[in-house]
């Protein structure tokens, strides 16, 4: 089972990725993890990636593709994998497609967790965290017993900088401009599956399992 996971920031991809990988016993492959590993080990690809990351630039497609395809050759990927954060561009999607075809394999599905923009903004801007103990809250869905105070340690809870409305809207703008061509790419190949990400976590996972089937 080979899955590409798509969805906006705040859609719950991380939670669903973990559940999918546990159920189907496949590795969760994140480009961020691969970048960190190569940079920590100072591999040639890691050194090249660091040059771009250190100055705030995106890692070029070729470097990202080379890292990712190298990872897919590992033994733990022989029965499948879930890709999170790759592909990000149509060029990367085409490279993955060519890799699969060269090995007489195919993608099971590109799984899109759909969540409306305003729903995400409400979900993300309402998040609060305790800087002392790390407890998480939400002003609407999981408020603390005493306003702005942590239930566990009594510290003032706070909104993270990347959860402000301005930052969330910017992140969504970037996501939409980058991802729509990918959605079109997989839709044109009849490989796109859509899931309603506004449902409860368990309900979203049940919908995903209906798409993927009972194979484990």
C-alpha cells in the first residue's frame, strides 16, 4: 500500500498518518525527517539541503527527490509507505510516478483530507498552550476551567506565534497555491481520494479505512 497524504495545515494529517501506519504496518515517511537525518549525518545531499534551509529557501526539487527516492529503496518500504510532505510540486509527483513505474508499482491513492478554510482558521487560532507544562487547550473546543489559566499547573496559557490569524491565513495561501496543481495532477490520473476532515478524529479515520480497504 503506497499512499500520498495531502491536506492543509491544521487538517489533522499527523494524527491520521500515525493511525494509518499503525493499522497497515507501513512506515510514515516525512520529508522533514529525511532532511534532518541527512543534515545530521552530513551526507552530500544533507550538505546541499542545508545551504538552502539556512538562508530560508526551499530545498530544490532535485535534492528533495533524490533524498526521497533513496529512502524508498530501503527494506522497510517493500510492502508500502505513507508519504507526508512529498510530493509538494507536480515535478516531484512526476518523479515519484516514474520511480513507481520503473519498479512495476503504482500508487494506491493520493489521500486528501479536506477542511474548509474558515474551519481551519477557527481551529488553529483558538489553540492555546501552557509554556510551563506543555498542556494544550482550545478557546472553543477545549477551554481551561479558569480563563487563560492552565488546569494542570496554573500558569498563564498562550497563543503560539504561528497560530495567529495573519500567520494561519498566510500558511493557507501558500498551501493552496502549491497544492492545487497536485490535486489536479492526481485527480486527472484517477488517484485522488477525498475525506471530510471536519468530522471527529475517529470518524475521519473510519472514512480513510473505507477507502483503503481491509488490507493490513
